[in-house]
């Protein structure tokens, strides 16, 4: 069956007349993919594949999706280990490849930055003749991918020599990110929906790719301003007459922790709290939780650690007694604590890798969350899963019931809409 899918996928790719765009990088690739797809949707017909970023997902998309009449296919290529990007590059054969950055994520699989860079450049190597590489000018591992390539290169970044040079970056929640890009067509002023400065990088990458593909500058700026950001990636979640949440609980590599904390430090709200869960796979000792707490306590009025590593904060007894630090075991305990102590208008950061699903803490303010199992084993977020209002032990039966209902609806359509179950 899989061989048949691969055959159909390769055949569909060969027959398609769309412009194929592959996006990779240690961080930011999902936002680039979503934003670039959103920009291009105002310029032509687009299929955007985001988050589902494996070779299996690519094969399924190409083998099942009708690409006739599609102008652009935008695909996020993730690297979970060595030799995972190359099969996707060979299948995608992109006209455009974007690389955001090289960082030491998935430490167990890669061990060194050089290994990560080698894996990411596989997408550049897969470019079609005359293809375009859109590269981060500020990252030496990324810009090195341009030196031996025979493809056209466009660079973005804050470097003076970048083709798309970024200046005037500003974000201080509730003020959203604004910045300028200087390029050969002039200067483009961008207003974005993002709450943090570090989103300039994926935004600039998407804008550079769109402009290189011929999207008019005015249309690019307008589309950037109307993006609905991805769920759980610095997603703003506001409760009327209650707290404001920033949900950043999809991933938490060590290099991203300070970015989230910097966003909180810049925010101009009166009261701040930081909830930190699981830091992702990283090099070094578990004292990173201690280092993170030392930074967080200087920013927030209260810091809450949750999960199996909550005891590693190194918080002193004085901070505990004063209520500046709380050590809790489960997201449900954090949710109950925040519900009891919430202050209207306060800003709460929920930062963790996806396994704890801290987004439930915010969702509980607007939904009757009943799935509070500490670790469910699902990688997708709770909104995508859609079962957070169903107790975890009932998920399997609930899904089976939905499938039966869909089958029955299909059967009714075959027999006639008026048919009732016997």
C-alpha cells in the first residue's frame, strides 16, 4: 500500500505545474510556512502543508490531494533525525527552498550544530535547476549553504549586506510586532499580529520569498497584517474581565526559552506570571531549569514550575514563602491555582514542550475542559485534537462514535437524505 502511495505521489508531483516551496530550519519554519501560504493565497491558488512535516505526510498529500489548478504548494519539512530531509527534498523537488536557522534541537539525534546544518542543507541540494534558496544572512551555518550552490540566492536578516535587510524592530505586548525591510524595490513597512520581537525572522523569510515570487509589495504588507497566527506558538488568548495568556506550549528547545522571557520582559502590563513546564531535548545538565528560574523571577511577579522537573528550579524558601514561586505537578493543579488567584488584565506565559499540553490552562477559561491526564502521548495540540472537553478515558469510544456517525451520514446520502436509522 505504501509503495502504491509513493508511486502516486511521484506521479502527481511530475504532472503538477505548481511552484513548489519547501521550508525548513530548527525553529520558525511552521510560521514561515503558514505566513507564506497566507500571502500567496492573495496572489493565486495555494495548498499549504504545515505541522504535518514528515515524508509520510508529504507522500499522503501528493497522493491524495488534487493539485490541478494549484499555483503554489508550500510544504514544511521537519528533521527528526539524520537523513529525514533528503527523502522529502527528493520527492518535493522544490523551486524555492527556505532555511530559517540552525540550532541544536533534537540533541539526541544530531549532537552537533554541524550535523543539524548538514541535514537542513539537503533541502537546498534538492532544488530544481535555476531554483531559489532563501537564506538567513545572520546565521553562519545557514549562509554557508549559499557558497557552493549553483542556485539563485536571496538573503534576509539584520546584516548590512542582506538582500532583505530588517530594521526598526519593535514589539512590547500589547503592542504587536512592527519592523521594516529594505530591499531592491524600496522599503516595506510591516505590521504583524505577533506579540514578540523574535517573530521578525520567520516574517522576513516569508516576505522575502513572496517578493521574489513576484507578489506586489502592497499586497504582501496587507496579507501579513491579516494573518491568524498558528495555535500554541505565542498565541494570544484573552479572557474578558480575566487574565491574558500567551500560549507558547508547542515546543521548548533551550535556545527558545530566553526569547519567550524577553517577550514577557518587554510587555507593558502591570502583573506578569510565567508557567514553565518541560524544556525539550538539550545538551547539558538539568540545572538549566535553575538557570531559567533565575531569569524568570526577575521578570515575573510569580513563577510556576509544573511537571516532572518542577523540583529542579532551585527556588529558595523565601521565594516559596512569599508566593513568588510555586512548584506544582500537573496542568490541572496549575489551572486550579490560576483560577483561584487570577487578576483581571494580568499576562500569563504558558511555556513548555507539547507533552504537557499547558494550553488547557487557558482553554479552561472558555471551555469545560475534562481531559486533564498529565501526559496523553499525543503530539498535536488540544485544539487540533478537539477532545479536550471529553475525559481522556473516553477518547477512544468518542472517536469510534464519530466515525460511526460519519459512516451513517455517508450511507444516508447514498440512500437519500430522508432515510432514518432503523
